[in-house]
């Protein structure tokens, strides 16, 4: 009789474990889709707004130390790729804290706003204000990530560095034009 109870217990335990594993896989897959979808949305909208203002941008006076135009999309592709990898690794093991999700969304929105204001609306000063906010948010995001996953900060350090360079370039374009 004890074997019967043990088998019933094991069946119930294993059944719960299998259901839990399946649920977790579904949640993880949904998280991957949300992460990649969010990154593609931000990148796509940003690229759209950049393309809409490219003819105006080409007329601007640029400083001599300006990076070649082909460097910018390469850098953003690397940054978005790193974020995709880090966030997918994160959700595979743990839940991403709401504070970090909120900061990621806010960073994405502000990146798109900067592209809209600077390129599409052709506003170098307001673009400067927007990119300074992006820079501050990128630093805050890194600090929050550091509180939870110190190793992921090393992978994402390129983001505020690149935004710092973009901020300096935006400032130069505002001064020169």
C-alpha cells in the first residue's frame, strides 16, 4: 500500500513539474518574442525617422572628426544585438525586474524621439536636449542592470559610450549650424 501512495505522490509531483516546465518554456518564448519585437520596433522607427531627414542632414556642416556615415548603423546594430543577447540570456534564467523593463522602454522611446526630433523635424537644439536625456537614461539603465547582473553591464557599456559620442556630435552640429 505504501508503494501505491508513493507512486501517486511521484505521479502528481512529476505532472506538476512537467506542467511548470512547459509553462516556463512558453513564457520564455513569449519573452524572447517581446524582446526581439521591441528592439526591432525601436530600430525600425528610428531608422524610418533618420531616412526621412537624411536629405536635410547631408546639407549640414559637420566637424572634421565626424565618423563616416556607415559607422552609425553598424554601431546601433551591435548595440541592439548585444541588448537582444543579454536580455534573452537574462529571461532564460530569471525574470527581468520591472524597473529595468521600464527603463528599457523609456530608453527605446527616447531613442525614437531623438531620431524624430533631430532628423525628421530638423531640430538640432531640441535633438540635443533629447539625446542628453537618452544619455542620462542610458547611464541610469546601466546602474540598475549593475544592481542585478554585474556581468551584463560589461556587455552593455558600449551603449552609453556610443550615446556620449552621439551627444558630442549633436552638440557640434548645433554649434556649426
